[in-house]
């Protein structure tokens, strides 16, 4: 895959096409072009992409009169492509059951209620997610049940009020779903809208309209994807029944802000493996941030079509008054209030009634108030308080009729806990109740049984079913907190005093405290991520939760938010107002580079940047430092345009600050030296940002200037700068605007400096020289020049170093060892040493098994290809895989 991509990349470079220009010519995202030519795509590209790539390069070279070293022979490229596709197909069939007979390789199914539940397992036999085919309908409510617990009428699954989402969003989804020969068979769409706007109802209504068993041309099979993370059990392993007569599959993934990015990528990767025709994946979320760019790029790299659809607040074709009247009529059918003259529609013009759910809640409270003779609430907060008050009355009624032995006060605490944690297994629920310190006067099993009486579980094997809908559960969390403004006119009966003030902290830290006492490794509670995300969503709507609970929680432990990943950080940035000192503490606690946090960190630094730059006003050196830091954060989050823009400001500032610096200044030391070191560092970072932003001339100029500055500092006696120089030289070897001879010269110089540094004692706190990486750059340059024996020697030396590094630190160096072994096997093949190449390939395959066990998404495809190459090849096969011998 890497050799194939590298050849394509060389073709593009020689034709003089930028990544962006080629992407426009063949209709692919620049990120897809970059990953394909560096061998980082998870699966081989479609043949039409390769053919379009080659043709575009040939046409461009013909116009410019360029002679390409790689012959533009369509048949030759088709053979190369066939090798990749064949190896992948053989590996998949050897590893899994036939894809056409199983929805997902490794998937097992069972029936839960009236819904088929398919469990998807990874290599560690852990449940990654589940696919529910069909949704069990809850039983119909009687008039008495609805009056005692009116919130049940708001349950999306009951669909008590008819769909009112409008025709335009449905038509957009219909066109998106429609098969087309000139569009990818797998398409991903992000459906985005505020809480309570009807996203889930829209998706369910659309799915129902796609279900036409009598007409295979318009019949789609719908799966609701459920997130999981618990070990699989034997009962979850019956075979999956096949679904016939369907045009394709529609996957609905709700509340994706509660998913880990890695799990979302796993879902997309598994979908890519299917050979079942058309697939549509509908992601549903309240909002998105920079984390969505990571998922979008990943899906594009898999060859999927990606787009977005916003579901705005109630405007346009949806009239608030008509929505209220229609909902009131629907609720009256079951609640049956005493006959009264039609009451006027209340004022629904405020932001609090900007969603369909808010209007439905107001209509429900209005009808219920008529039944009970109460005064109907008309403000959004009062509507929520009214409905929650009916819940409290329901608990008291259950206790009074002896159907429940738990005190209603205790049940209120359990309902609060469930609102934060969501459904849990009984074992985890008991741990959560202990951690949050629900009253110890009651048996926890009895408490859970009584809570289930009030709120039956929606999923088998779980307890602590939370209040529905989510916005009502969030309102309960907010209204229980005593710090709210007493002048808001809300009832105080829901507030639970000091217990609730400390409840979230206890719930999130109790598992850590127990681990410390037991002297076991600390573990974040399994419900912790859900609880934190729920608290963040609540804080976004109720400011006293932000200041009274969330901010103190993060002030005490700024690292806590990291457990929610980039999505949690992104949602935290949307909580406004939120204390900036707390956000700054959260940011300071973030690691420099973490794949799950990088996108969120970039969003947070964007929020904090104006204040940091304001403090730096009048101090150019500090401004440059701040902007360089911001640019580096954007860069590792793949926001290259934003990163380049920051470095466009940094570069001239540092040039002005160091202008006129003489050799004597450098000999004397002090501020001129430090500023010149900073300039070299920032130029190195700028070169990387420019390169990825396809500003190749600027990238080369920045990197060359950084080398020049490093040389000046070293000549003036600041020999510690040699280590920085090796990194800059390594980056120079990767610049598009430098030829193969220049790459080799830079790489060889870096090797020489690394070898010198390895003989000297390492300064405290400094990183060791990257000799192995420098040698790998030499090998790559020699390979490009056709000097395969020299490339082999450098690759062998690099592999020796990587083996030692991997033995000492697998987590950090195993990927580097994999690259070194791949490179060595290629060079051994090119020098005719096929037996030795096969041995190195076997070593690489064994390493890939370990890597795939830890990260199947990224290394599973490489393992499939490696195993196929190893099992079915002699020396000629290696020649085909790694290129012709030199």
C-alpha cells in the first residue's frame, strides 16, 4: 500500500500538480490525496480513482512537456491495483465469514423484545457497538397513567404527536438516500440541530418512509446503532439472519456527541468492509466542532461521500402557534380534560420556545393543568418545573399505595443519579449509588427495583432508566440545585439541598478514591463520561449549573474533562458564559499531542486566544510565542489553513526582532540568542504548516532559513542547537520543492550530527537524537535515486535501532519499527535478497498482529494485506509488492 501510494505521489510531483489541484481534477478531498500518496489509507482506493489520477498527471505532463520517470501505462497501474485488491480480499475471506452473509465480520445477533440486536465484536472480543433492527414500541398509556406521569407522552418512541418536521428536511434526506451510479455507494450525513428540535423524530419518520417491503427498489433496512463497551457474553452470539429484498441499509446513529471518536471511526471502517450494496449512515448531533473534521476526513479517506444537514430552530414552514395547537389536541385525546372554552395560545415568541419539544412540553403542561385544575405555566423554565413536579407526585403516590417501599426523598436522589449516568448494569448502578451517597438506610437492590417500577428499563439487562426526554432530565438536574436565582419564580420543592451540590463530584471521583484506598490502578468510572457530558449539556442551558457545579468540578481537577475527548472539550467551549480561568486551567492540563483531544484542544485555544493576544499587546516576542503556540495546535488538529495564517504573522515579527543581530551578540549570549533560537523553532513549525497547506515555496524557504539560523548559532558556540538542527534537516527532506539529491544531502547531514550527539552525555530533560529517523530518510532518498544497496544498508541500521527502542517502549516505537521493517523488506527485495526480505516481512507481520490488537482501526487493514502477501507469495510476489529490483 505504501509503495503503491508513493509511486502515485511521485507521479503527481513530477507532473507539477499540487495536492489541491489534483484533488480538484479527480474530485477528491486534498486529505484523501495526501493519505493515499503516503500509504495511510486504510483500504485500497477504487480503480477509477487510480485511473483518474494517472490520466490527470499524464495530461498535465503533456501540457508542460514533462517526461515522467514512471511510465503512464494504464494496464501496468491496473495490475498494481489488482494486487492490492486481491490481497485484501483473500485476507478478509480467510479472517472472517463471507461478508455477503453477515452484516459485519465478527457480528453476532440475538433478539431483544421485538428488535433484532446485532452485536459487533473487535479482536479483543469486546462489544464495540450494537445494531438494533427495529425499535420495540412501549405499551400504550391509559388515561390514569398519562395523568400521573405526563412526561411519558413526550417519549419519542411513543410518537404521540404526529410528525411535524416539515417537507423540506425529508426531501433533502430522500435525495441523499437515492442511489446513483456516479456517487459512492456509502454516504455519511451529519444531521445537526439543537436539543428538542426533532432530529430523532425526523430520522425515524424518514426511516419508516423508506420501509417498503413490497417494492425492493424503494425498500431500505434500517438499523439503529447503539454504543457499547461491555464484555460480550455467550447469550449474544446466535447467527445473524439475512435481510432480503432491500435496496440498501440505513444506519441511524443518534447522540454521537456521547461517542468516542475512535468508536465512530470503527463503525465507519466496519461499514466499508460490507459488500451489501448501498449504505447510508445518518449521524445525529446537537452541534459539531473541529472534531467533526477528523471524522469527515476519515470517512472521505474510506471513499465515502460526506455532507451535513442543519435542522434549525422553529422557523419558516413551522408555525409555533399551530404546533402548540396541534400538540394540545393530541395530548387531550388521552388526558381528556374537562370541557372548557378554547384557551388562547400563550406567547411562544422567546428563545425558550425555539424548538419543537419546548412547544410540545408547553402544550402538555397546558392540557394537564386543565385536568388538575392548576394554573398552566407559560415560561419554559416553569413548564419544566411543572412536569417535574408531577413526577414527584407520582413517586409519592407509589409510596402511598405500598407499590414502593423506598422513601420518595431517596427516589428523588436516584432519579437525579440516573439523569447523570444513564442506564447501567445492576452491578455498576449499585457502585454509582454508593459513590454518590444515596441514603444508606435502604437496601440498594430494593431502591433499584422501586426505581424500575417508576421508570421501567428500555433495554434488557439495565437499570437506572433516566427521565425522558433528555432536556427534561437536564432540567431536573438544574432545578435540584439550590444555587439557582430565587427570584426566577420557580418552585423550590425540587431542590435537594447540600446533597445535590456535591453529588456530581462524588459520582465522578468515588471510583478513584476507592482505587487509592485499595492500592489498585486508578480507573475512571464507567459512567463518568456520560455524567460529564450530561453536566456540560445542562450547563449550556442553565448558567447556575455552569458556575455552581461544573466550574468548581473542573477547577478542582482540570484533567477530568479529558475523559470526554474532543467532543466534550468542544461542548465545553459552547457553554457561555463560563469562567475563563477555569478554561485556562483545563487547557494548561491538556497533553501536547493526543489523538482523542487534539481537535478539542484547537477549539479551546481558539476560544482563549483573543485574551492571550490582548495580554501580549505591545510585546512582540510574547505575541509571536502565543501565535506560534496557537498555530502548532491548529496544525496537529489538521487545521492547516488556520495554522499557516498564524505563522504568517509569526514569521515577520521574529524577523524584525532578530534583525541586526551580529556574531558578537551571539557570542555574548543573552536575549539575542534566545530570540534567534525561538525564530529557528517557529520557522521549522511554519515550514510544516505551509507544506501541509500546499504552500510549497514558502515551506522550503522557511525550513532553509531555520537551518541557516541553526548553523549561525552553532558557529557562535551554542552547540546545543545541533539537536534542533537534526529535526529541521529531517523536515527539509520532506519538502516538495527539493529534489532527491537535496533530500539525500539533508538526511545524510542529519545522520552525521545524530552520530556525534550519541557520543556525548545527554543534557537533563532533553530528547535523544533521532538517528533511526534520519537513517530512514537516507534510505528513502537513496531508493528514489535508485541506489538500492545504499538504501538497504541505511534501512538495516535504522531497523536495528528501532528494535531496541520498541523493546524498551512498545507504545511509542512499535509504529516506527513497523515502518522501518517495511522499508528494509522493500530494499532487500530490490537488491535480490528475497529470502531475507521474506524473513523481515514475517517479523513485520508479527509486529502488526500486536499493533492491530491494540488499534484495529489503523493497523487491521495493514495486517490483512501483510498476511495475504506472506501466505501466497514467492520472491516474484515481493517484487510486485515492493517494486522492481534495482
